[in-house]
């Protein structure tokens, strides 16, 4: 039918696989070089920071902020946590107010009474 020559190819055979060779010495050298670069960079950065710190503050002592001595600057507490007592003072003031009587608004005739007395009055049905 056709005068084309028959090609003799075997489609089932695969070429031989390459050897799996991992260049381990090369990988180790790259890792060691990366560590050396990191170490040298860290050392350089540390020395540069020490030089900058020395040039900015030659005495070596930390500079005090402008508002030195104030307990709070903005919303930032300046004292050490061990010395901060604002929470305790707030609680003592709140308890003192809950257990005392006094004026809230004298012109309108509004007072505050001890919380225990107020709760007893509410239980008995008294409403403001």
C-alpha cells in the first residue's frame, strides 16, 4: 500500500537513568560559608552598635526622659511593676466610696450611700 520504509523503533525501552550523586562536600562548604558570613556580619553589627552608643552617650549612663520623675507619661507607666500602686490606690478609693455616704450632685440633691444599705433598700422594694 505504502512504499514508506518501515522504521525499526522500540517504544517500550527507556534510556538508562543517571546516577544519583549528591555533592555533599559542596553543600557542606556552602553551609560553612553561610555561617561564616552570618558570624562576621553579626560581629560587625555589634561593634558598629557599640560605637554608635558610645558616640551618642559617652558617659555610658542612660539618658533620662524629659518628664523624669513623673509616674506616668501619656498612658505609659514609668515605674517598675514592683513599685506601681495605682491599682491598689484605685481599689481602695472605690471601696471607700462604696462604704461611705456623700454628695454626688448637691444642687440636684443626689447622694451616694453605702452599697450594703442600698442593696437592703432594693430588697425591701425601695426605689430611687
